[in-house]
C-alpha cells in the first residue's frame, strides 16, 4: 500500500492546479487521471485554443459566474484571475487578451496551457499517474483509502476534482458525486448550463449566420454577446449564457441592433423611404436576416408601408420573439449546473464540513459559470485553494 500526504482525483484544470499548490506547499502529492493524458476536456475549450481566464475585475468575475459565484469571494481573495495570468506568464506562457476580456495563449493552442501545468507539477516533485481509474474511496481512522482494480493507496488529504457530467466522453462521468454521496454530503439536482438552445422558430432559414454583439433577453436576464443560428436553434456565447436561466417553454427576445434605439431606426427607414424594405434593412443587418425580417414586404418600398407595418418592422429588429422548446442534453452541454451543496463546504479551504481532509474543487461543486474564461478561472482558483489547505 502506497501512502501520499495529498492525493487528487481528476486531472482537469482544478486537479492540475491543486497538485501544483499542494506540492508547492511541500506535501508529497499524487495526481490521478483515468484518461491517457491530463486535461482532455480542457484541450477542447475555446475551440481548441483554451480560453484560460478572463482579465476583468472582481465584479466582472461575479457577473460571469451566475451559479453561486458569491461563494468564491474567499477563494478569489487568495488566488484570482490575475494570479492565473501571472502564473502562466511566470512559467513561460505568453498570453493575449481578446474581446470581452477573454485570455488565450499566444500560440492559440490549448496544449500550451496543459503542458505548462504538467511541467510545473513534475518540477515541484509531485507524481502523475494516468490511466488510473478509481473504483472506491473510503476513510478508515485518519486515512483515506483509494482503490483501483489492482492497487490501493492511502492519503491524509483527498481532493476531488472530477468535474461534472457534461461531455462524458472526456471522462466527466459524475464519479465525484458518488464520492460525495458515500460521505453523506448533500447534492443539488444536475442540469445543463452553457447549453445551446432548441427553438420553435424557422431557424433553418438563418442556419449558419453569425452575429456580433446582439442582445438576448429573458425577463431581468439581458445578455449582449455573439450569436450563431444553427439547424436546431441558437448557439454562440449569448445563447449559452442565457441557457443558465431557462429550462424550455419560455419566449426570449432578440435585439439585432442593441446599439441603436427604435427612434434611430425609424429615422433610418424614413431616410431610405425610396428603397425596398429588404434593401433598407441590408444596410443594418446581413442580407439573409434582412430578407427574413422583411418577410412578405421585402420588395415593397419603405414609403409604401403604413405606420403599423413600420412599427412591426422595428419591433422585429429590436425584440424578435423566439420560443425556446428546451436545451441540449447535459452530455452535449458545456457546463454542469448543480453539484455538491455549498453549505457542505468551508469557503476558505474548500474542505468538507463533515469529513476532515476531504476537499472538492472545480465543477463538481454547485458552481457554474459562463464561457469566456470564467469556468476555467473558477476551476483553477478553487484547485489552488484546495491544494494550499493544510492537510
């Protein structure tokens, strides 16, 4: 039986950063990963470029983490998004900032991030065991016993960073929830977040069109970002972000031109009264959108429209209703909403309040964030804090 001071189960961003923190604090550390390589899900983020964090303020971080972000105040006081940036720069990774504060490696390759983390783990003396699938976790006296099919390990501190249940092909099977249940920790129900939206809408007419900085709204939730029309509905950051607040059955509203007021649009139409409806709209939106919005009046001149028709046209530009029928399944969504109840966890150390030495970090917790670097930020920061806690 092999003993370590700290064992981490799950080699995603939270697990890798936990291994770095634990070994940096002088603990004999082992990182376990069931895949052949570390960071399988991380490798696909940001379109394979790895949106490693966001360079915004603390308020920006809170806005980007709608699912219990306030729980992370203590975490971010110890290690935040700017510490992530400094960490990678100090370890030889050049970073760049793109729109909406998104931070990427200059190489545009997620492997640059994964390799930097792995190299640091090994440089600090921690061990990495891949293709190691844990089948059971128990605690006897003061030690955790971690078993695979043919090995048993022990440790004083166990950190669970196994992720959620989204994209199970990357290894996110929900095993961390089984560990939590074994120790009688409460969980909140799991559902898809950062999920493409299924719509009752003639989306196939607009399939493939990408729009920048539109606004999607549902009640008090107003998201301004990019949008993609797909064969099933809506995707892109605006749709993914709004998905955290809806389940299906709602009507959302699309503002194609949030930077322009209704009065401005009326003025635009008046100035282009000799043009056809389609040609007047083509100045403002892509041609296929212009055709769709002008509908049966595409070839009429603006001056031929009555007041009611003009108002309808402006409403379609500023608040097009789109009925949402549902979301993609959890397996096809980017993020798992729900997880280990935060009342079970000490926010300063991420240790279980019931089980001494048992810590959780990353998406296994009931915390969900938007795309744009926020999820990875939450994972890396919680990983650091869990690994830094005294064993």
